C-alpha cells in the first residue's frame, strides 16, 4: 500500500539582506556568500516552524529566490532537482508555491528588485 505524503512548497525571498554594500571591506562575492548563509539559516527556522505546525508527516520543499537577479538557490526537502523551479519566474508561475515568505521589510529594495526584474 502506497501512501501519499502531503507536500508544502515554500518560496523564501530575502530582500535587502542580499543587497551589496558599497562601503563594505568585503568583496561582492564574500558579501553574497555571507548573505546567502544568513538567509539559509533564517529560512531553516521557518521550515522548522512549518513542520511543527503541520506535523512531521508533511514534506516541505523549499527554495530561496534572489529577486535582484531572478535566480533560485538552495533547494531542500528532496534530492530530485526536477521538483524545483529553475528560475524566479518559474518559482511563481509553474511551481505554484503554497507559502511565500518575504524576509526583511525594506520596501525600497523590494521595489528596486521588482522594477529591475520586471516582475
């Protein structure tokens, strides 16, 4: 007997935490690396809360969308990459996430990214 595991698709969107700082002494690459690591930690906290809320019988597929460049990164929840979107547009359109979480609150950065990416 095969059972179907309920799945929640979770799209995590960091906002200004991904912005590069011109006054930083770190290289842009190092800034991105640190921002992605911090974003992944924050996303993990939310995933844990979702799992606690819905129970351990629910599978959470999560991906991070960088609105600035439209890329998706750090898929978790399943080893099969074909279950995840390939870019930001797919993340919204064909993947149809159940939960979208926008971290931060810097509406200026959010507007900048929306305009830049033609979202």
